């Protein structure tokens, strides 16, 4: 009774502060799936200034409507770049709104927060992310490795004496881990993901079609016709941009096949990270991995044909976790709600510095 009351007044929160999307989930919500706030990591500010529009409310989904075609007087800013806090104040403004949304506007004691973090972040980068949450209204902040969180969220049998292989592909970070008996046996953290796919598409359009396009348009092309392996749906899409030579607007048609070729180089980094992680495991564990295969998480797992491509390249069965983008934050909720079981995976923020 007392515990339930505390949870209502001061719900524990899980946070995934990503470059593309920010996710906040609420622990102990009594619903079968945790309540989830999932919004773009974008803040709209007055052009040339630091004032967040809408009296501080123009963040996330609201702010993303201005991305790529910002009306006069508005700048849409991404406060997390490459998986790292790039603008401390604007990241704080965004998180303050999302934390309040998750708490349904309740005032009162601050929530404890469990933050998922990429393995490759430096102590200074971790400290910055924790600082953002503290200034945005979090109480104590704990940290959980993103790959472990995703494995819990994907429901992998990480406590059992078999090896589980997980890979999360986000916008800027790719995390790979082999977990067994509640421990991390091997892993890699590489700075690559959907952002690199957008860069590859922009370079392709510039060099092959002589067309300059923006980051938002490139991301749209990846979502609409991007693929890692041939799928049944070989669509074509029209892309508008600026003609490099004539400096006039121009529209070209691009095919799924040429975009697939453009994505080959950045995808190679994902393959290498997984292959090196598997190589680090002993032969007994590799036998487990061959049977259990690879589980893919992160928004990048939605790239068409990525499961088939990785199966072909790594000779492993590959499955995509349900709702792959939110696997890490859902896993952090599992860890929060079973703190006694997962205590050894949680790091107090003070120790992370
Ligand atoms: N259908 C799709 N096809 C290709 N890419 C996709 C698709 N859906 C989402 N993505 C990509 O997934 C990425 C977002 O994934 P996710 O939300 O896991 O990232 P993030 O947590 O913000 O990033 P990070 O943790 O790396 O900073 C974006 O780069 C987005 O373009």
C-alpha cells in the first residue's frame, strides 16, 4: 500500500537520451507494458537565440514539425549529437518537459531515474548526460549499459548458462554484447548508426546526381527506399534538392538499389563490430550463438532487409526485437522493477564520473 502510494507520488523513471529520439518510461505503472513517452530529440528556439519557443514547451514532437523547413524566426536544434550532449541547456529544456509528461505533471518528490548509456561514452560524456537529467528535475540518477538494457527489454535469457548475442543500432551508436549468467562476456561500442546512413545518401546524391540535399531529406530517403538486402519492395522515390552546378532546385528519381549500394560502407561497421565480438567468445559460447542467433534492437533495426543482410554476412539466425527502438528503455524498467536481481548491473551516477 505504502509502496504503491510512493510510486504514484514519485514514480521511478527509465530514460534513453538518444541523438534521434528521447524515451522516458514509467516504472510500476500497473499496466502490462510500461507507459512510454517517445519523442524526437529536437528543441525549437527563437532564431539566433537560446529562448525555447512556446514558453519552453516547443520540444520533442512539437519542435520536430519545424525541422528541415523551419519557418522564419525559428531554429530547430538537436541537443544530442553523435550520442553525446552537444547543447546542455537545450537538452535540459527537452528533458524537463518529457520528465514532467511522464509524471503527468505531478509536483512533489523528485523521481529516481535509470539512464541507459552507450558503452563507448567517456566519463565526461556520461557526467554531462547525468547533469542534464539532474538539472531537468531528476532525483538520484543511476546508469545502465545500453546493450544490457536492450537485452532485458528484448526478453533474452541473460541469466541462464547460455550465451545471448544482442546488437542495438541507434542513430549514432551501435552496441554489441554477448551476455551469459548475468554477465557481459564480450562486446563492442561503435559510433555508427542511422546518421551515417543519411550521410552516405547525401554523398551519393551529390557525387552521382549532382544534387545537394539536407539531413532530413536524406533520412526520409533511407526510411522510404533504404534497405540492406534486396526485399520484395524495390521502390523508387523522388528527391528534391539544389543542383550543385546550376544552383537551382532540381528533382531526381532514386532507386532502392542505388541507395542499398550507398549504405554498404556504413553497414560494414556494424558487421565488423558483431563479427569481432563473436570472435572474442570461446568456441562453446560460439556454438550457443549459432543456435540462439542475434537479436537486433534500436531504431536502425527497422532498416529493410537488415536481418537478412546480417544473416548472410555472419551466418547467424537474426531476429528483430518487438518495437526495437524502445527495447533499451523497456529493459531499464525491468531492471528498476527487479532492482534486487539486477543491482550488479546498475551504477550510481557518482561512480560513473
Ligand atoms: N524504417 C527505418 N529505416 C531506416 N532507418 C530507420 C528506420 N526507422 C528508424 N530508423 C533510424 O533509426 C535511428 C533512430 O534509432 P534510435 O531511436 O534507436 O536512435 P537513438 O536512440 O536516438 O540514437 P543513439 O542512441 O544512437 O544516439 C535513426 O537514425 C533513424 O533514421
